[in-house]
């Protein structure tokens, strides 16, 4: 299989790339940058060489993503799965502010650009290769924060962005399900769990490896949740929406 993972330089994205390589898949790692203190993606490149295709990709920049798509086309003719993993959490639970009058609008816009608009840009650019695959799968990484229930205002921008990606995902899923010739394309919005990563360390409960294992079970159809609204966790369980 050939898989694309965005936000692949660290955390869950890096673990998904590593695990895919170990499974023998051809992996495409999209990254914004590789921090000087964390060069594990480059180490994977040295180990796996041509099995790993690294590509710089700012998911908020449509022209940059289109260039990445053209580079992909030089090497591959189809794409078996996409994991839209790139994301930001720019708020902290230790922030004490009025989310109405003290909301940082710049931070709000940036969060939406990365977490909601970014996956739409990536899917638009790479969908021809998904259409060319047999039984492809799209995973949009969401969050439990994306539900409409009580609470969540401590992470106002993040929660709004994750609910928005859920809505986008469901509408795309509806389109695929109702369009002849595209019904076989699976799409899920996945809460990956509270992981021990740079983004999730405040509330960590599991490792990125545990989450990645569950996500691959979904991709590989070991778990195949048949749900009207496939907002699920990494265990394949329905999430409240």
C-alpha cells in the first residue's frame, strides 16, 4: 500500500509513518518542518531509503500542497490512504480568559486554517490518486473536543476547528456514498485518544503507538465500523457528536 501522512515530523504522524514502513508500505511523509531537536523522520529516511518519500507541505498553503501533489505524481499513480494528521492546539488549559471578549482572533483563524481548511486543501490536491486506488481510505484526525456537548470552552478555537472538520468530513462522506463509482472510498473522522505528544501532554493517557495501531486496523479493515456518522475513536468506537 501507499500512504500519505501529514504532520509527520513528530507525535502521532511520525508513529504512523514508522509503523507503515515496518508493515512494508510505501510511505509519504508530509511535514512543515523538522525541529533540530527531533530528527527522527530523517533517521527513518536513512533506514528505509526509497520506501519513504519525504515532502515539505504547509497544509494551509494551497499552492505548496499542489506542488507536493505534482511531486507525488512523479513517483506514484495512486494513493491507498491519507491520514490528515497535521494540526495545532494553540490554547492551554491553564489559560484563564473570557472566550468571548478575550478571544485571540489571529489564533482562532490560524487554528481553523490548519485543523479545518488544511485537510480540505490536502484532499482536494490528492483526491485524483485516491480515485485511482482500489478500496482507499481517508482518515481525518479529529478530537473528542469536536462534539456539541457541555464544556469545551477552555479550548475554544481547537474545539470549533474539530467540530468543523467533522462536518466537512461527513459531507464529503455523504457525497462519496451517494456518487456512483465512489461508494467504495471509506472516510472516517478519528479521535486518536489523549496521547503523550507535544500537543497532548497536558492530558496524556496513551502512547502514540497505541493510537497508531488502532488507526491502521481501520485502514486495513481489521476494524470496519459501519456507521452512519463515522466519528470514532482509535478503537473504532462511536464518539458522541
